[in-house]
C-alpha cells in the first residue's frame, strides 16, 4: 500500500474518509 508513516488512527480515518467520499 502506501509508504507513509501514519499512525493506525490516522490511517483508519483516511480509509473511512475515502470510503465516505466515494459513496457520497
């Protein structure tokens, strides 16, 4: 996946945001 050093919380929020953006 991505090579960014993100914390689990930030990664989770990013995934949720992307999913909501796709659904919207």
